[in-house]
C-alpha cells in the first residue's frame, strides 16, 4: 500500500514538473545542507516564489508531499485518500500556485537511495554539493566512505547538461567529483572560486518587543567576513551567524546570485541576515545567566568539530566553557576512534566536558587524557542528563549542547533554557510525536 501511494504521488509530481517546468536546485552533503537550503530559499524569495522541503522531508515520498504542501498523515488512510485525490486533481488540471523555483534537500541513508531521485523523476538545473568530510554519518550502511560519496555523486546524473554544479572546494574528498567537469563553481575558505576570509563574530543583545516577537530571544550573533570573486573583495555583515561553517552555508546563495548576473556588492546588501534554525548553533539565554548554544538537531563528526571551533572563537573574560556532547551514531567501524578524536579536540577548548550515551565514554576518555585538570561527567542518556545537568552549571558559563538525533540532546537544552515558555519555538523535536 505504501509503495502504491508513493507511485501515485510521484506520478502527480512528475506531471506538475512537466507542466510548469520549474527551476530545480538540488542540495546534497553531509554537513550543513539544511542550512544551505534555508539560506538559498531566503535569498531567492526576494525575487520569486520558492518552494522547498517541508521540515526534513528529504526522502522521495517526502519530496512529493512537499510538492503538494502536505504533511504525512501517518496511518490515517482517509487522509491519504484525500492527499491522493488532491495530487491527481493537480496533475490533471494544474495548480497555478506551483512555485517556479524549488530548492530541494536530498537525503540518502543506504546504497541505491539516490537512484529513486534521479531515475525518471527529478532533473536539476543546479546541484549544490556540501561538505562530506573524512568521517561522514550514515557510513555504517555503506562498505566505506568512497561508496557513500559515490552514492551522493549520483545526483549529478540528474543534473542537466547545461546545469551548474556549486560545490564545497575545501573538502579534499570531493575534488575527484568536480575537477574534470565544466560549469563548476567552488566555494569555501581556501583555493576556491568564491572565497570567504577574515571571519569574525560578536554577540549583540537586542532587547525589544519586536525582537522577542520574531525570534523569542534577544541574542543576535553578528558575523563579518569578506567574499572574494574574480578579483573583487566585498565585506559582508550577516546576522545570526555564529560559526565559520555557517559562513560556508551562505556561500552557495552568493554563487546563485552570481550565476543570475547579480554583482557582488548588490548580493552583500541582499544577504544581511540568515534565518536562525532550531537546533543549529542557536544562541539562547540559559539558566543562571549562562549562554546556551543549542546545536542539537544532529551531529556528524565534522559538525561537532566545527561547533567546538565556534565555541573556541568566543572570547569572554572569566567565562567557563562547557560542552555537553551526545554519542554519534552510524559511523561504522571507526566509531570509537572518532569519538576519541572529538574528546581530544574538546580538551583544547572546554573546561568541562559532559558525555551522554555509551559511545560518549570514549569522548571523555580522551578528554581526560589530554586535559587532566578538566572536569568531566558521564550520563547514560539525555533524560538522565536533563535531570541532573543543572548541578554542573555555574553562573556565566558558555554551554554548547551537541549530539546526534538518536541521542535526543534537545532534552538537555530544554532544561538549560531560561525562557522555557518558548521551547516549542526555539528547540527542535518539540512536536507531540517526539515528546
């Protein structure tokens, strides 16, 4: 039954795509692809209506539901019938409000997943290929990293012959994908086409009714950096960027502007802020006058390292830095060493390291080895951590909370959040099905 429903929705989606011929931008990668997608939607929406995935609907059936602007009704057969009728009506009679541009995040978990997207379904005008790294998540479902990268790279089978590939040029493991291709724009901080440099960040406090009504927090990270392209170097000032990798997530939007013929100065005026996203390096007011950095949506090793780098860049006299790190899953046979590498990195950055979940013991083992004076503690799961975390926090701490979705680290952030009445608006996984 599930496959039948999907085939009907896929048929309807293909008819809509055939009728309206929208520009389709596909987003793939292992770190930051949701932020890249969100930023591109925000940028392009200044010029045209833009469609995108509903929430994290990045599977084939999730994409078809996004085309129809419908949430999955779960096991409710009557709601599925309604959605099927709606999809067929739009397939046969059209839907004038169908967006002329779609930015679609593409998710894969196992070998063969990409085939369903690119074989007789989606054709991309642009593919944005984000960071993969040496230790990507979902690796446990593949024989090795190369097989996972090859699966991601299948998206290029769906890229039109005159389409553009926008790709992270700092990621060494991706160079084999783009080196011999035409119509490629690389981005990053290194030897790339669109280069960011001189990144700095400060946190401002805007305590107005308008600020609270829109963002539910007075804390506003403000980033400054330069962007260089073909000899031009333009300063950018962008709100709600805390980490260097969040700058990287803005660069594909700049690339799209360049592809559309917009000059770099105008782009710098059109990208003045990014929309803060739940669970992604969000600065929030914490209990006991602490600064809470909530990064609990998910965690790949590279993302954890980048979050720690962001914490390290915050220079506040007298502040104690605390990292609450959940276990990471789907890392394959090197999981133990990867967790220990994170612990070694944390030892250079934080004064207190708190591990959550069985695999996080390896984080703490390395943390203690490389920072024997540092404080550390372990909790079996996020529920236990949430119950006792307050005891480990002191006034003026800067607290990073990070972990994979499996670890459910948003429970810890919920306890540390000062304005708990806004936790639904500020934290990820607060819907009834998660709680």
